[in-house]
């Protein structure tokens, strides 16, 4: 089964909520670390520069607090059942806006022209925010953040105002690159690296969960057809519905007697080969195996078609089952002369997932299932390839059958009009 391009571990929405949660925690962690660094820097600012540096540090603390608020809103959004794609873009814009305010405050406080914006410590927040956007599974927020940051920086470069007379540019630059601001820059670089490491590990964990989900879906596909497994993979439970389906019960005639005298390993080999051959025939005719019951098989036709298509598929599968048994006998002359007996019916059935607690299973329930199971015994009784309800024959436009007439079935009050599909001995079968 080929998954849609947007589908991640279980769904794109779930993966995006996880990514938003990671981005929120990364944003809050980065803001807390930088805020702590700024607080430490405030304690070691030299007395002769406190009047110049402290207002900048106070502004930095206020902006870090705003980042924490944005992180809280982002985390809250990630916990909502319905996650909107534009949330990520909104938080990206908020990040750019806060850093833009920090840069503007720094330039204005220093009295520098716009091109000196790259001397501001807040510039080092940009790689941190880009690293946070890289956590997501969509490139849109990262692209928009990068474009907005470029726009903001270019805007500063275009502002060519003269420096203020309060402080000479050389003195200002000396203070900007003094020990406290330099320490903050180093810490920002370390935080950016830590965020990237965290993002990579978080994505690796999500990928690992996705691989686990893919493996579980692959296991599911071993037991269910693609159309059913797709439904189960898309929803926590398959939607319960009533549909008109064709049901075949297939039994391996002579298996119990042969198994009584054979080695268990031989019995297991016969059963595996039988199931594989029957499963191939059912799939080739558009059906699927609902369940194996020892040497019995319950096959369903029409899961994705109408009643006429279901009946036609089932009726064409019946002679093919006889042919595949003949091919098997010819390929392995030493095995017992197994035959199949088939019971078939058409009717409305319940299709869905039922169960209690943690144990659930996909199943098909209805009168047609019971009728098909009873008709399998009728086929054995009359040594026919199949005994099928007249409704199935009529809907499938099948011909060449003999009518058995109304038959009373155990457990049912009303009789069923039954037709028999005779066995055909061909030259290929040695007859």
C-alpha cells in the first residue's frame, strides 16, 4: 500500500502537533537560558557602563519573557484536537517580531546607524529561532521566518542616520563587544547548537515512531486486504456499516481424515499451501479473506463494489477454486486428493470493527454469513463444488447450475432457494 505523501506516523496532523509541542518547549528553553545569561550579565556589568548597558539588558529580559508567553501559546495550540496549519506561521511571525523589536531597541539605545545592527547581541537569536522552525514537518514556517528576517535586516541596513552625540561610535562599539555582551553571544551560539541537536533527536524519535507504525500497518496488511487496512489506518475504528456483500465459506474436503494419519509437519505444509492457493484465487477475483478457521476459509466479495459486482466476483471465483485444486493435485501427485466444498450467499451484512476493551477485530456479521456456512455442508452432502443461494446466482448472472430448490437450513425458520455448482473433471486433472 502506498501512503499519501503527507501522511506521517499516524497522520500529518498528529505529527504537526508533536512538532509544535517540540518547538514550544525549545522556544521556552532557549528563552529561559538566554534570560538567565542576561541576568548573570547584569550582575557583572562594570559600574562605569551600567547606565548604558542595563537598559539594554532589561529590554532583553522583557523580550525573553515575551518568548516564554509565545511558547506557552504554542504549547497550548499543540494540545488542541484540531491543529491549524496557520498556527505555525503565526508563531514564526511572532518570533520575528520580537527579535525585530530587540534589534530596534538595541540600535536606538546605542544611537547607531542601521548597518550596525549586526553588532547587536539579539542578532544571535535569529539562528536559534530558525533552528526552532526547522523542527516542523512543513518548510513553510521556516521559509517565511527566513524571508522575514532578511527583510528586517535589510530594512535596518537601509537606515543611514548619524550616530548620537551622547557617545562616540568607537566607545559604543567597545561597550557592545565588552565581556557581558560577548558572554551572551557565546551562550546564544551554544543555545542555537543545543536547539538543533534537540530538533534532530526529536525528529529521530518521531521517525522511529513512524517506522513502528508502518511496521504495524505492514503486519495488518498480512491479515487484511489493502482496502480494509487503509480504512483501519485512517481511523481508530473502521466505520460500522451495512453493505450488500457476497460471502463464500470454503472447506478442504478430506483434510481431517488425511491429517489423522499424517505427520504434523506434513499437515502444516498442506494447510499452508491450501491457504495460499485459495487466497490467491480470492484476491484475483476482487475479494479478500475475512478469516481462516482451521481448513475453513471465509471470503468476502464486494467490499468496494455494488451487489451485482460482488455476486459476479464470487460466482466466477467458485470454478477458479476448483481449478486451483486440480492444479495443486497435478503439481503434487503424492498428496491426498483434496477437494473444496463451497457455500455461498448474498445479502446485507454488518461490516466493521467490534470488540470489547483493548481487543477488537474487523468482522462481517449477518444472515448471509450464516446461510453461506450452512450451504457449505449442503455442497458436501451433494458432492458438488458449491451450493449457493439463488439470490447470489441471479445477481451474478451465473448459468450452467442445477437448481436444488428450497432447502431448510439448521437454525433458520425460512428455507433458502439453493443452486448447485457441479464439479468438473478436466483432462488436465487426469480424468
